[in-house]
């Protein structure tokens, strides 16, 4: 641990302008909070948003007696005393002519967030939590739009007004919760105004921030609720009044505040913060360095570094386009300098980055929504994703290997590479919170508990690194780290509250350390703000797409779509799967993965279940194609995010990405016909026979991936003739097909193709004399 300070914590400037890109390519929200006092106000609103979500996620009541005999001594009282002392300090400074605007803004926003929680003593009802979450989303997102440099003064006033209205709508539910519950189903005029306003604000904000596609889809479903009774049978419904529709969409838990919003307000937000703090701790740099050390010297090393680092980053961030932006600035130019063309380099980055959404243990936000929707433990979703994720990244790696061989590229010189052993020796502790997270998830703890512990340990690690840096002798550092590890282990065995006490002690220690300690605390505060900003597109999409769920439950629209798809599926399961895939891809061309999954899972996944596709497999099927939509032209969000760094058109990158990501298109089909690929139970198989079946399907899928990679790149151990490429593709297709004798034919063709190719390659290498 003697070198733990060699990787300094990233401490952005105080204007909240850490991101290197001006806009997030996945949506139209600016990536900075703005300048001046308005920028600082928005920054502290984002911090308060994160603080609010952390307190509600940990779920620790704030009204318990600290001393059993003293009923008045509660955490709420102590926190209010702390705020009162803070206010006195601010007023004393102002009286002496040292008015601190930063402190005033921080006090107002954080105290306001605390009062929101304290009304319900720290354990907010689900409905209140969801509505306040959406209110914070609206206020923060509108503030970003208002503070953007290109926004005109009238537009700034407009967007701040929209944000305040959106937040006030959340406050309406917060203040009137008991009354709304008591008269559920009977809306007043004020309720109608609030409900209609909520719909207008979200439609307007999502349109501006994420484009027209999602509002159009949600608007179509909303129009069906209002006017579907005028359609011809069997597409009509019995008709619903405006009051019924507003009650369904804006009150209760079946519209804007349905399951996706609940998941956004708990699991998703917490894991986004977890990723933000892991990045502050230096984990992303560690992953990049480790990938460089292990793969940089191999054939096509820079491309393999891209695949490996994206896979590792995906275990933390679970965000595709964000991975492209974060790692692409380093990996794409490196790949181009080593000899790969720009389109292929961008395709590798886009494909491997999108795989982060299916890479355990964190995966993407959809995985949490899926677990909540189908009511299975999150660990089961992770288990189902393990083999497909490994196949996906292995295919990316294989494509890079073949392309490098085709171009005659070699790896980077050893002198330019870090040492893997040294990196692990110096920075192994950075992944400790991630390992704890994995253990907790597979031990059966809820994602919320595991994420809360992982987040708390990451914050504790950042603060402990700063404390350790101030210790002068190696012996003291050893003692400190041993004590830190023992205390953390003991606190986790007691409760979350005990873990938080460890974090609080480290915070106080850093405050007392002086300027260097406060600098680290500022870095943690920046992480809170950045996490809130990253959560905006996810949360807004979850809220608006709730209209689809509300429509399905109100009108029974899924029955109409389901009857049509079941009719097709009875005659041809394959055709039903093709139609579901096309539907997911078309929908995903303009809509992010989360709303795409919610819509397709609401419509198609239940139908696949009725066609005897296992529950998790049916949902993973539409999930995978929602991800593939971000790689598929003409929209291909991930490809277009990589385009500026590759200096090639997004369309060319998208074409390359589709070729590289072919297993992502094929694996879901294989899992439908053989669920053992996703480790799902199969009737008649158990024990050793089951695991033999798992090994067989994994080997078959791997061989198909190897053949398809060779066919598309046109290279194996040497360049392939056109007929060899065709034979490889045909053999792979037979291996994937689930028809009697196709496996035997596929293996035979694969053996013939590979055998003759190696024989020809050897003959060329050793010509007869």
C-alpha cells in the first residue's frame, strides 16, 4: 500500500465542468451545470438530488431514539441542530462582510432536501419517492437546458419555469399524499391540473432532451387511451374519460410513476452514483492500465485493449454510449495509429462499449427493471447473462484478432506497456467495493442493499486513501489499512447504519486534515452532482415510457398484439421471433434501450412466454435487440458517438459494428431453442447431464462465432477465398439452426472448412521443392 497515492483522485474544477465533451451524444442535455451563481445553484440542486436519493435508498428511519430513555434525542433533531449551526456560521460571516454565496446555495438546497425526507421521518412512501424523483429530474434537466451557453435569455426563463413547475408537481404529491390515498380514484380540479401539467412537462422536456421519437410513441399510446374506442374492432376499447386517463397516468403506480420510475429512483440511481464514485477513485484508469498491460502487446493489441477495458468498465457503468465517450477518446486514436482503419476502430469501440449493458455484475439499468418486472432475484438475471456476455466480448476480441492478422499488425512494444503485476500490486484495493457488490448480489441480498453497501465502501475508500496519504511512515499506513479493513468488515456485519458511521468518521477526519482533506471532500461532492446529471436521461425515459405501461393495463392493448403474434407463433416460432426482433430494432432506432425494453417487454415478452419460451429468456430476447438497435444503422447512437473520434461517418461505423456484434443477434435465438445457454432449467436435465448440455451449447456457439468472424473478416490463418468464407458462414448457420441433424452438418462443414484451410496454409508456408 505504500504507493496508494500514485493515482491521484480526479478533482474537477468547482464550476462543475468536468466532462470533456460539451454534450452527451445520447441525448440533448448539456454536460455542464453552467457558470455564475445560476450554475452553482444548479450544481447544489444536483448534489441535493443525490443526497435525497441516498438517504431514501438506505432507508434508515431518522426518528429512532439514539438513547432509549430520551425520546426527544433523534437523528432528525441532531441534523436540524447541525443545519442551525451552519446557518449561524453563514450569518456571522455575512455580518463581518464575508458573504459566502456558495455556502448559502448549499445550505438552502441541502436543507430543503432534508425537510422533504424528515416529513416522513426518512422512510418515504413509494408514491412520494417516485413523484419527488421525477420532480428533481425535471428541475435538474430544465436547469441544464436553461444554463446552456447557447440558450437565449427568454428561453432560459422558460426552461427554469418549466423545471420549477415540474418540481412543484412532485411537492403536490408529497404534501397531499394521505389525502390522495384516501380519495383514490376521485380527482379534484386541482388534481386534474396537476396531472395534465405533469404530462405536458414530461412530454416537452423529453422531446427537447432526447428527441421526438419517444414522445411520439408515448403520445400514440396516450391517444389510444383517449380515442381508441373509435377504432374498428378488434382494435377498439370500451372508451375512457379524460379523468380516468389522467388518474391512470399521473396518479397511482401504473403510469408516469410505474415500476420503471420506481427502479430509477432506487436501484438505477444508486448504481449510477456507484459508477461515478468508482471513477473518482481511479478504477477506470486502473482498468485501462490493466488492459494495456495484458493485451497491449498482442496481435492488434490496441483493439484488444479497447475490448477488454470496455468489458471491465461495463461492469461498473452499465452504460453503452457513455463508455464510447469515456474510453473512445483514448482507444480509437490508439487503434488508428496502430494500423486499423477509422471505421473498424469506431466499430470495435461502439460494439464493445454497448456490451457493458449485458456485462455482469452491474449490467445496464434494464437489468434492474427486468428483475423488478418479472419478480426474480437480480442474481438470476446476472446468471442468465454470463455466457452470452462472454460470447459477445469474445466475438469482439476475435474480430480484432482476425482483422489485425489480415492487416499484418503487431502489438505495442513492451517498453510502452505498464506491468500487470505492478498494477495489481499497487491498486488491487480499488476493485474491493466491486467484489463486495458481487458477493452480496450472489449471496441473495437485494440490489438496493448491495448497491448501498458498495457505494458506501467506495466513498469510504476514497476518503481513506486521502487519510492514508497524510500518514508519514509506511508502518502507520499498514496499521491504518489493516484497521480500516477490519472496521469495514465488522460494520458490514452489523448494519448499513454502522457503515455510514465509518464514512462519517472519515469525513470528519478529512475536514480536520485541512486543505488537502477538504479537496477530497469536494471531489466526492462533485461525484454526487455528476451522478445526478448522468441519471437524468434514464429517469426521464423511465417516467415517460410509463405511459405505455399505463395504456396496457387500462385498455388491454397487449391482448390485441398478443393474439396476432401468437397466431403467427403457433405456425412458426422462428417467424414470431423475427417479427419481435424487427419490432425491437425499429423501435430502438429512435428510442434508448430502457424505453425500448419496457415497450417490447410489455407487448412481446408475455407472448413469447405463452409460446413456451422461458420467462427470463423471453425478456432477455427483447433486451438484447434493444441494445443491438444502438448499433444498427441508420440511427446507431453508439456508432455516431464514436464518429467524431474516429473521423469517419457514423453510418460506416454502424456497418462495421453490426458485423462485429453478430453474436449479439444470434445468441438470443440460440437461447430460445436451447435455454441452457442462459443457464435456465430444462425439463429432464439435472446434475452432470445439465452441465454437459451447457458445455455443449457454449462450445457450439463459440464455434459458430469463430466461423462467422472468419467469414466476415475474410481471414483465418491466412486470407480466405470467397468460397471459404461462404462455407464458413453456412457451417455457422447450421450450428445455430435448431433443426434435427443441423448440428452434425454444421460440425462436419466446419471441420472440412477449417481442415482444408489449415492444410492450404501449411502448403503455402512450406511449398514443395
